[in-house]
């Protein structure tokens, strides 16, 4: 397997922080190191032939997130006129190249994807989708997702993040996720969403019951942030979802792949899977309109 990327990696350094990006691979944030330690991880054995499938970084989920179904078949969605379109799980953004513009002070980058024949086949809309990453300080990262309707018909969208946070698997039992008030839901095999149940304010990361669970924020924006506490790494990552002028984040999803995976995903989402059909977090963007969703990640030392 070839472990060298086929194109240059964009690296931004500021004080204690180092950010690495692959704009040509889905506008991917590959990693974030603070004080030389990985906070958002990128595996050393990444398969660069299929970067969208690598378990690391922050894949951008757009125009839809999660799994969508038509007549029980995954990877399809039905428009208001009854037309059925093919669209992969989590959308197409993570598979396509973005352009990139680095800020003059090298503390941030704006990556942009626009519609093309590759996107219009399964999503017949004109758009501009942007991901902006900017270091607020040496320990804090602001991230904004922006959608603009450049066409003449309303377009549906519900985007999200898929942050892969560093966590050795043998540290799960001592690590926790602090959650603002939320209702816990999940997706059923036919694509429907389970009935809500009251969520907890704290979970142990080794709790198998929160794998692939959607914590629907009540209310939104939440009064308190999400906090991922990892004593073995002597740090906590705070995810502030109450930022000025942001669309309300709908839910936070918790997930990991396997018992020996050295990562844990905490994923702020603007909607739930299959929202194009169930309406849970679905946004309709008018022609010429722009909407943005912003959050901040902050690393704190503990212990």
C-alpha cells in the first residue's frame, strides 16, 4: 500500500498548533496537533488511493449526512416530484477536490466546492459549499460550514462534521463525554429514526450503547458545550455549539468503529440521517441565499 499522498499537504503552524489539510481530498482536515500531541488523528497507514474512506481527520458531510433510503434501499433519495436520485452515504463532498485559499496570516484556510457534472447527477442544484478553519488561539479552532444557493430553485441541505479524536482504545473506560440536555435516538434498519429517549449528561466512552447514537439537542443552541474528557491524555476537548450568527446544530453523534479502534468520533450535525424524507433538521435554502454553521473546538489541559 502506498502511504505517501499523491499531492501536497497544506500545513498551517501557529504557536502550539499545527493543522494539516488535503483540499484535493474532500477538503479534508487531516490532523490537528497541539503541543506536538494529536487531538484530531490521521493514521500513519492511510490508504491514499481512497482517502475518503480513511478513519481519520474530519470528513465533510454534504449535501446530506448519514444514510438515506428509498423503498428500503440505501443510497437513494426522492424529490418532491417523485424523482429518485442516487447519492452516497454522507453525500459527495468527501470524495471531491476543493479549492483552497490560505489566510494572509497563515492561521486559517477557506476551502470551496462548487457544483459540477459530478455533483448534479445525484443532486441537481447549483451551490457553493465552503469550509473555513481558523485558529482562534493556540488551543482553539473555529470551524464554519457555509452553503450558498447559486441557482434559481430552493435547494435542500443538512451538513455535518465527522471529527476523529485521538483516543487509545484502552483508555475508553476512564474517558467521558459530557453532553448538554439531549434526546437520544438512532437509525433503524429501514432508515427510519427511533423514538426519542431521555439522554444522560455524561457517558463513559466504553459504553457500547452510545455507538452510532444521535444526541438531539434540547434546546438548541445548547446552554452548555459538549466536553470530551480523556484523563489518560491529560486533556479535554470542548465543543462549543453556541456561536454568533450560526445555524442551530441539531444533534451530536457518537461513534467508533471497533473495540480496538484508537479513535472516538464526536460529530456535530445539522440534521439527522434521511432528513430529506423525515424532515428532522432539513434546511431549504432559497435562491441566492447563504447559511452558515459555526463551532469552536478548544483543548484544555487536565490532571
